[in-house]
């Protein structure tokens, strides 16, 4: 069962199944994304996300917290999360944005991390997954849709074979 690509057409699923059966999915991914990124700490992730935000979303609200989250286990429903927390402090309403990325992406190719970060940053301006949201995602990362598919292939590989990168 190919749960990460379940929404794709039968031809694509058949091609992926063939790669799995022939044990070539890993070599396909390694040929496209040979190395993992260097942003393995919460501090380096914070800097990475802030740089993308300042480049593409200058006028968006600030982000209070950015970190890897080991509690994100169900990768079918979320690779990362964006939360908007409102609190009353004294007589004022304080709002904070937080971005959490699944810890599975601490040791993944940089384009995969960039795609997930682009997705979560887009939520700063667009809360729903609508046309404007995906337009913003592709503004931040032009290859967003291909990377989203390849992340799904990567997750499929992890499910079938375990880790791909020796780090």
C-alpha cells in the first residue's frame, strides 16, 4: 500500500511500485538528492527559516518559535505545523506564530526541508490550502510541487526500507 501517494493516478502509483519492487527507489532519490542539509539543530533551523522569511515574506508577522518536533509522528497528516497562539497578557492580546518541523527532516536533503518550510511560511499569510496558498508556496520554492511529490517518495522509501542517508 502506497499511503503517501494514494491521491496520485494509477500509472504513477504503478511506476513507484515498480521502483520499490526492483529496489531502485533509493537510488532514484539519491541521484536527485545526494546529501542531507546541515540544519540539524533548532538554532540552525531557526536561522534558516528566518532567512527564507526575510527574503520572501518581508511583511509577514514575526515567528516566535521554530523547532524540530519529535511529537510529529503521523507523517500522512503533517510534516510540519504552523500554530497561531493568542494569549491575554494584562489588558493586551498577544499573538505568536510558531513553526514546528517533524524531526524526521533533521537528516534529509535541503530541498525537502525548504519545501516544508515554504509550506509552513505560506500559512503566515494564507491559513487555508487554496489557490493563493499554493501560489505563495511556489513563490517561495518554484519546484514546490515536484519536491512535495519527491518528499512523498522519500517517506515511502523510509516506510519500506528504513533510513536512506548514513549520517
